[in-house]
C-alpha cells in the first residue's frame, strides 16, 4: 500500500516535470522501496543517529534522513488518524516487532 502510494506520487511528479535530460537519466537509486521502508521502520524501532543508519544501509547520513522523512510522510498519509503522531507509530512498531520474539524478563530487579 505504501509502495503503491509512493509510485503514484512519482508518476504525478514525472508528468508535471519539464525535462532537460532524457527520461531515465541520472543516478540510479541505491535502495529498493522495500529497503527504504525497512530503513524507516528500523529508525522508528531503534532510534539510531542518521550517521549510524546510513552506515547500516550503505548510504550517506543525508540520504538516510531524506529517505526516512519521505516514508514518514507517506505513512502519515496512509495510516489511520489515530496513528498519526510519531509516538503512536512507534508504539505500533514495538507491538508489531514484539510478536516475533519472546519477551525479555529481567530477574535481577531491573
């Protein structure tokens, strides 16, 4: 759903663009849309600096920040209004992420 929304935005942007260079020219993207979504979700879950995020995904910190901001805007548009703020999205990611591993219990009085 998010990828389809992104593709629609790209098509809309391309149709209104005045071209100087031939279509398809320029630098090819480093990350696939799935990897970009993974980057965004990883940031929301772990909250690393964008420099560390860029190192993890093999891109610059500026590219990591731009990618995160792009997908965060898309998530805010397609998710229900109750999940519109970042805290709710972060909680959703934590709940979703916690389903695939057993809970960690600290028996040392943490």
